[in-house]
C-alpha cells in the first residue's frame, strides 16, 4: 500500500470536495493509478482533514465570545467596588399623552461613585452615539419608532480634548429629548420606556489621538448602563 499523505496535502481542496459530495470518482478520474480501495483511504484522510479545519473554525468563533462574556461578567461583578461609577436617571414630563401631541424626556448621566469621572460631553441618540431608547408594549414586544435613531458621533469631536467633562461625585451631565408620541409609540396603548447608555468613545483611541491620557474616562470598554423603566400611556385621537 502506497503512502498518499503527500497527495492529500497537495490536493486537499479536490479531496475535500469529493468527501463533501460523497463521490470519490472525481479524484479517481484524475488519479487512474489508484485503486478504489486506495482512493477510499485517501477519502478517509480527506475527511479527517475537514474535521480538523472545522474544529479550528469552531475554536475561532467560540474563543472571542467566551472572552467577551468573561470580561463583561468581570465588569458587572465589580460594580459595587468601582470607586467611580456612572448611573442613568430618566424622567418623562408627561407620562399620559395624546397620540397627536409631543412628549418630553429628561436624561442624566450621574456620577454615583466616590471619585471624579470624565465623560464625553455630547449626548446624542443612536447605538453609536451613546443613548438608546428601548420601548416595549404591554405584552413585552419591542416597539420601533418611525424615525430610527442613528446619529453618528463626529470623529473630530471624539479626538478633541475639549469634548470631555469631569463629573464630581453627585454631579451629572443631562440632555432633553422632545419628540412626538406618534413617532415613538405609533398607536395608542401603554408602553414601557428604558434608556441605555454606552459611551461612543474608546478610551485607548482617545489617548492615542489626543495625546492626553484620561485615567478616569468612562469609555466604550465599560458595560452599558440602564435606567429605571417608565410607563407611558398614549391615548387616542
């Protein structure tokens, strides 16, 4: 019996295709000097090759997910021990509103820790902008606004050292959102509203491009922080 290791190594793609299709005749046609029994040996070697490739691909997918999960769990477990921590306070000026009328929300990023924190001083709406509004109906189903929040933070602001503000313990950075009930809720009903904040700036990038290291910066490396939930009743026309 001949050694077909080199053949498998040199023709791994065609062997792999033959294994996947369950037809070794395609390899046999190109290698008429191989008996069918020898070709079956080649096919088994090809199957082993495919398994090894799939195993490597699986590890490449699982390892980053495991690492991210472990980092997130570590951050969340350190909430009570973090000397400077950020919280979200959220209020609505009119929790009962007609579908035709406007509605106003106030959001505050509050330093709830014991030491100074530095935050990006632009509070905008969108996943890449910092603030996200999450709305669900009474049944718990997500409600998407008619106009999607997708503000993109301007890079020149991110890399400008004057775009950051320090918050002493108990101090806050606030923003007000004026919107229409129809845009946010679409139709009458009762809805829960929650705000999430994830900083739009990456600490490492800020240090690299501004040339200034901000040790107490609250960046995107931190976990998302969630506000308490508010219920809003939307009445008909």
